[in-house]
């Protein structure tokens, strides 16, 4: 791998001159800048971002803390975060916690010590005491008690929207299926919206939830299908697309036809290829808009601006599929 000295030797200048070109110092003569840039291109030299940031006392690194890169929603979110940061001259550092609170705390400590420019984080664990406001932070879905701005979809409106669409499809009794975490997050508003709209519509409803720490597919659905109040349910709103897909799979095993016997709506909009069947009806989160808004708000914080809201809620939309 070529070094900054290799670039300097090829361009016939000093290492300091190369450094000034990389850091866009206006004092470098145009012809010298051209020679250095030509040498950088020929050698395919990639500057050491960490060393540059340390020397300049300004970081261009932004950390993205995710529970899992495997989840389609989080991977799509990460894609748009990186794209938005790149357009603003920032680099992305991905921290994949696996949903473990100890790993999240480890990353937060490391990021505080290394002084990244800012953090965009997603956590559903009780780690508030470990979150420092010394570094600008934007949270997704989670509203901390501290002055940390939260970006989220309009979960409450999404819950109401799901019931409205199920009723339009002819459903007479609806069920809410949800997996919950140990801490409050905006995601819980999906259930509240569901309940409020069911009551407003005068339609019978049931709710069935389980904590993510003890969640098991087989146990969850065995218990749900065993309950007497499930017998005449003909509409399902699951609080994630993955849970909706698992319900459809278990229902088919019991001879329940989707959407003839039961109509199903999920939440997220992670399925974007109609080759997969059935194509799920869902409340679609505007992932790209949420990601770009998170970056925009974080950069405003980095510049020292005080934001005028604690929570920024982005509107959702209903995407009809083959399950309603």
C-alpha cells in the first residue's frame, strides 16, 4: 500500500505539501496541486482518515450503531445513511451490536474516547446511563430522557392506518401481534394506534404480545392459536413485517388461507421484490427519508445548532399487497 511519502516522491514535493493538498489548503499553487493529485491517482493512494482527523482536531467519522446488520430494515437504513454522509464529506463507521447491551456500552465508550464527529444509534436496551451527550447523537425510534433527538416513523398513525385498511377489506375482528422490548420506544405507539382506531371503528379486537427476551416462534404462535378469542379473528396487524410473515407461515400449517380466511398487514415495508409470494400488505416506513433526516439533523448538531424538536416523526404510507 503506497504511503504519503511515495506520493511526495512521485510528485517531486515534500510530505507537508502533499498533506496540504489532501486537506485542501488554499496556499498550494494550482500547478503543484495538479502534480500531487496526479500522483495520488496514479498510486491509488488512500489518505489515513484517522491520522488526518487527529492532526486537524476535527473528525469526519460518524458512527452508526445498529442492533443487527442482517435485518433488512437496518441494512437499508445503513445504506442511505452512508450515502447521505458521503455527499457531505463524512465517513461511516459501522458498529453492529447484535442487540447486546454490553456490546452497545462498549461501542459508546470507545466512540467517546475516539471522539467521532457524531453518532446515529438504534437501541432497544436500557443503556441510558451510558449515553453521553458530549458527542452529538441522533436516536432512531428511541426517545431518551436526555437531550437526544429522536427520528422515527409515525407509528401511531401507522397502527390506525392498519385497522382502517383491514376494515375496508371486510374484516370484522382484528388481532394485534407484537414483540416488545424492555424499554419504552416509539414502536409501542403502533399498538396504541391500533387499539384507538379499533375502538373508533367499533370493531372487536384482541392483542397478543411477548417480550423479545423470551420470544420463541413455536411457543408464541402455539399460544396464540390456542386462545379461544383467536377463533373468529379474520384480520391481523403484526408490528413488524417479519412477524407478519411468520404468522402467515404458521397459519398455512393450520390450513388457514391468506387472505381468504384471514387478512394480514405488517409494518416496515422491507419486502421490495414482488417475486416473493405472497407479497405482504404493510405499513411502509420511509426508510430513505428517515436516514437522510437523521444525517441532516446530526450535522446541524455537529455545527452547534440547537434543534427545535425532541422527536421528528416521518409520515408512513399503506402499501397494498396480496395478503389483504
